[in-house]
């Protein structure tokens, strides 16, 4: 049996953590310009963005890249997933903050790129609220790439992902990053 390995090149960066937002904006600018170089040099290369603030800030810094960015989205060489302004910490925010994060981020993807994603991307998010399937399904998401999901019972049975049923019955297909999906290589 042959096994298929998928490598998804994606941008993950904290909007703020150990630096100021402006400090991270400079780091992201350099990273994204490198991505554009790779997109130009390697026709098979594809890249994924999840946080709308990252895309919006970069295009404000480099308006000359906007047409090329849109072209790459249309070609499928830049994939827009997630659609949140920033990665939410679903343990600490109130429901309204989460909903506004989703509304504003998804609206940006729709207006700028005519793109609606059905993949929620919460990589590195702390906590996964039991109401998340319901909230995400109401926004049109069908899939979730989660952050930390502590307390998964029978984690070995979830190696190839699982269906997460919310409190009221909503369902999401989840790629379990702590088993077959690995996120651990970084290019800086």
C-alpha cells in the first residue's frame, strides 16, 4: 500500500506575543515576500493563509502585490482558510468576540477575494469550546483544523480525524493535528 503525504505550507504567526504588532508585521512582511519569491520560482508551490489581519496588513504595506495576490488566490496557489482576524482563544473570549472575529474576517475574504472558506483554522488556539461546532457550522464551516484539544478520550481512535458533535448536534470534520497531522517545521 502506498501512503499519501500532504505537505501544507502555511503562515502561522501571532499577531502579538513577544513583540509588538508592528514588530511582528515587519517579520511577516519579510516572510510573505519570501513566499511571493517561491510562488514565482516554483510553479508547483502553494501556500495557505488563515488570519485575515496578516493578509490585510501585508497588502496595505505592499499595494503593488494586491493584483498578484488575487491572481494566486484565483489560481489556487494561495489558499485562504480560517477567515478569522486572528486566531481566537476560545477559552477566554466571550461569544460575541468570537462571532465578531469570524464576521469581520470572513467579510474581508469575501470582499477582497470573493472567497468563502469552509475550513476553520484554529492552529495554536488554546481551548476548543464545546459550542464551537455549532458556532462554526452557523458560519458555513464544515471542517476544522484545531488548536489544542485536551481531554480527547481514545485519542488513538482519532488518528485519521473525527467528527465532532456539538452540544446541540452540529457536526464538524476535524483533522486531529496531534496524531497523523503534524505541525512542527518552521521556516524563518
